[in-house]
C-alpha cells in the first residue's frame, strides 16, 4: 500500500510544482452561472460534546420528531444565530 501512496504523493508533488499556465483544463467546462450554488454544502463544522439542561416539555417536543433530536436542536440554534448575525450586520 505504501507504493500506491508514494506514487500518489509523487503525482501530487509534480502537479503542485507545475505552473498554472501549463495545466490543461480544456476538458473542464468553465462555470459562469453560480445561481444554484449552495454556500457551505461540503463544509462540516467540528462538533463539540456539551451538556445542556432543557425543559422537559421542550425535550419531549424535540423528540417527537423521532431520531435526530440533537441535530434538530443544532439547526434551531444555528437559525437563531444566523438571524442574530444578520441583524447585527444591518446596524
């Protein structure tokens, strides 16, 4: 397996050393319309384990949606955070 990784490493090093003008991009279509682009599509923030205390009725409500209630908590908090950031940017 080291032979493969060495070969890959060598290829990557050769590409990194190549000037941009020498790279053939003729088979890659140029993107001129970014209207359907999704910001952060491949960005995955680092998760951190925390302990929070929630009211029992709030936790029950979150769990009613089935599996993934922690993800729902994160999405709700992110939406509030982004809304607060937008408000702050207008000031």
